[in-house]
């Protein structure tokens, strides 16, 4: 009996070790791919910050407009990963490639429409976020340059979903690093060398995004042709891709509304506080993408496990991913807080901006352990295709956050001032918005309902 128990325990340890190895092998290249893209914003922030405070504040508003609009379309990556991984796990490779083709067409159509609207409405959008005078002028210039790359950005999203679903993430790593290097070189040439200012930074990102899209589409289209997948747009395929993505779109819309409201709250503290918020936000998003590498690796593995009907494996992936997310969050939170004391001068010569950025980085770092755990569970639920629950939960949490942010902005921040106000903004974001999502995700994965529902869906 004891021998049997030992054998069972050894088998469980071996399965856990196998899952952990697969998680790490997917997470490491995904990590490189994810941190390469937000490196665009970090490089832009560091270079533009030395152009002037108005230029840095304008970059904050312009990047908020574009990243909010593009971020709403993240479903192109998440839904494609979930669908392709489930079909791949079930042994239906061609159907997975066809689903990815439909997502690519949807990405192109949405990207062109989105770019046209943002280009035309750049000034009123930046004005609505609090831009005035020189800050508004800089924000409009940056927005109209960088938005030209939006269709390329969305094609990259959809392509990444395909490669992640097929668990071929090394390609996305190589392309992302090449894009980040190209963006940095162009930034230095256009902003520093030619003196184009914030507009040069936006133009560099536009070129880099289309370069990445072309590099990813080349192997993707070759595979599709080899498997006999039709390359023409299909109305039924576009409807299916849109239907899968709608709950994730609504989820992201709720989240982005909360983040945009936070930018507006930062703008109410003044130009220096807004510039400091951009520094902290660029770094925070960089770190979140590191945590997201664990979530995306788990997303692909859970999708394949559910597609294959391996529910025990899906549970093991969930446990290990949550622990890995928490551990990574603890380490990154400590490093991020410490970086606040040494990294701020890299982004602005202003002593006031440096001080506020340091305060914000310490406050933001305190929330990263919980956010790492939450992000891992988010990836698990997305991989399972539990989109409707995520949309409802994120909408409720975002509504609660907005209700709390209103009194904070109108009553507390004017009294608190720059440093205290900056700290309060980041503490509130971590405790209410991210903490609420962590609670919702944790409650969901306690049972098996999410797996049972999505197992049935995978067979449709």
C-alpha cells in the first residue's frame, strides 16, 4: 500500500515537473516577445523625455489614445490563441489555421478603420484627456504619426495568437526583438539626429510595427497555403472571429476605461505629475508584459489540454501558473520599487518629475505580487475560452473602481498634491482595480464549471 502511494506521488511529481517544463519553455520566448514591444514605449519615453516636459506629457496623452484604441483589439491575439490551441489540441490543425486566417482579415479591416478615425479625431481626443496648449500640440503630432501603424499592430496581434496557439513562440520573439531594435535606431535618427521631436518618435514606431507584421505574416501565410487554407476573406469566418472576440472586447473596454480615467486623474495634478505618470506607466506596462508571458504560456497549454479532454492536466497547469505568477510578481515588485530610486533620471532631467516618478514606482511595485497571481489566472480563463465570465467580472470591477476614483480625483487629490496624489493613484489602481480582478479570477477557478463549459464548447 505504501509502495503504491509512493508510486502515485512520484507520478504526480513527474507530471507537475513536465507541466512546469512546458510552461517555462513557452514562457521564456513569450517573455522576450512581450517585453520587446513595450520597449517601444520605454525607448520613446526615455528619448522624448529629454526633448522637454511638454513633449513627454504630450507623449503620455498620445500614447494613451492609441494604446487604448489598439488595446481594445487585444481579443485578436487572445481569442485566436484560445481557438487555435483548442483545435490544435483536438488534432484539427487545418481548422485552426483557417480560424487564424479569419482573424487576420478581421485585424486588417478593423485596423484601417480605427486608424482613419483616430487620425481625424486626434485633437479632440487628446483635448478630452486634459491636453492644453503646447502639451496638446505635441500629443496631436505624436498621435497622427503613430496611428499610421495601427493596422500593422493589429496584424501582429492576430499573428501572435496563431503562433502562440501552435506553441511556436520563438518566431514571435525574434520578430519582436528585431522590431524593438529597429524602433530604437529610428528613434535616435529621427528624434535626436534629425530633430523631428515627438513626431519622429511616432513615425519610428509606425515603421517598426509594419516591419513586424510583414515578418510574421510571411511564415503564417506559407503554412496556410501548404495546408490548403483559403486566403480570401469569408463572411462566416469574420462573423465567427467577431463573435468570439466580442466578450473579450467588452472586457478590455471596461479595463481601458478605468485606465484612461486614471490618466485623466493624473492630468488634474498638473503637467509634472502627468509626465511622471507616463514614466511609471511605461515601466509598469513593461513589467506587466513580463507577468503576461506566464499567463500566455498557461493560456496555450490549457487550451490544448481542454481541446484534448485532459482536465487533470488543465488543473495542474492552473496551479503551477498561479504560483509562478505570484512568485514572479513578488520579485518584480521589489525590483520595480528599487528602480524608482535609480531609474527616474533616465526619463527626465526635471527634479520634480524624477521625484514624482520615484514615488509612483514604489507605490506601483507594492501591487505587483497580487497582479502576477491575477494575470496568470486571467490567462488560464482566456485559454479555456471563459470570455463571458471575464467580461462580466471586469465590467463590475471597473465600475467599482471608477466610482472610487471620482471622489479621489475631485476631493482628495487637490488637497493631497503631487507626491501624495501620485502614490494614492497607484495604490488605488492596485488595490481596487487589480485586486478586484484577482478576487473574481480566484473565485472562478476554485471549481470546475469553467472547464466543463469550455470542454463542451471546444467540441462544437
